[in-house]
């Protein structure tokens, strides 16, 4: 008569063991999460950082030295396009130049960043096109004879000597936004109208026919630093650019 009782006892033992295992899973650490007793917070290990988080971490590593850094939002966009062009094999000179046209032309709104050394190596004044605006640039074009600046990503080309001295050709990388740059003769060059004195006198620096012109004193150093397949990014916070660009999201 005891033989009928033994299976019931054994069954109870099995159920108790199963409950113990379930309890253990809710108390002890797993390989992927940490659970602290008495705390509802679950902290994932090895969290995958987003592109923006990785870029912000890089941004915080850049040494500004005597200069400032560009705005973080501008840098994130610039680095996104830089990375895309680098992945396409178009970048041979690891320097990123950023022009931020959200700033007044009286401000030093061009930054040159050595991406290998993670360091700002130059910050300077830069002009915009005469039909893009007066103190601020707010209208942009890819059309010939528009005398407006173009936004987006460019790859620097070869140098030549013209009426402004040493100059640098640019190849626009974005269809419909700046791909006519070479045809329009949009180049980096020096110009006397890019000066602090003029800015202080009239409230804005001189304007170009669409070129990112710099002061004649800065031009040789700048051009020799960024020539031969580096990235130049011209930024403005307009949504029109972002909506058309294939290089930024």
C-alpha cells in the first residue's frame, strides 16, 4: 500500500526542484544582463552605440588648441558624409574641412581638422556667394552664373595659379546640389575682401561669385593642407539640403 504513495512524493520533489531553478534564473546574473537584487533596473552589457553617439565621442576627443570646435550637430553631419566618401574610396587626404554658413561672415566659420591626429589645425574667415546673402548666407544654388554658394560635400582636386594666386579646384559629390562646381569654377582661393578690417567697417566681409574664398595670407597654407582628395563640407541648417542629400540622413 506504500507503493502508491512513493510516486506522489517523487512528483512533489520534481516540482519543487523546478521552482528552485526558475527562482535562480531571476536572481543570478546572465551572460547578457546584470540584475541587482531589490532594484528593477536592468543594465545591458556591451550596448551597441549609435552612429551619433560614436561621432559625439570622436568629437569630444578632438583637440581645439587655440581654436574652437564647430557645432556638434554640424560635425555629426560632416563626419557622416566623410565616412560615406571614405568608404567609397574617394578620400586620400585625411583632412576634413567644415564651413558653417549658419554663422555670420564676420565669424571664423571654416575649420580644418586633421582626422588622424584628431586636431583642429586651422580656423578662419570664409566668404559666400554675393547672391547668397549679405552678412549671412541663406540662398544656395548649383546653377551657372547664379553667383551663389553651393551646399554639401566636395572632394578637393588639383591646384593651379590664377588671378587670385594659388587656387584649388573642387569636385562636388552631390547630384543637383553641387555637382556643377567644377563647371562653375567654384574653387578655393585667396581674396583681399576676406578681412577682419572690412568686416569691422561694414558689418560683413566681401562676397565671391560662389567660391569659398579666404584671406590671401591664409590661402597658400590652407590649399596645400587640404589639396589632393580631402573632404570639404559646406553646411547650412536648411532642411532642403538634408532632404536632397544622399550622404547625410
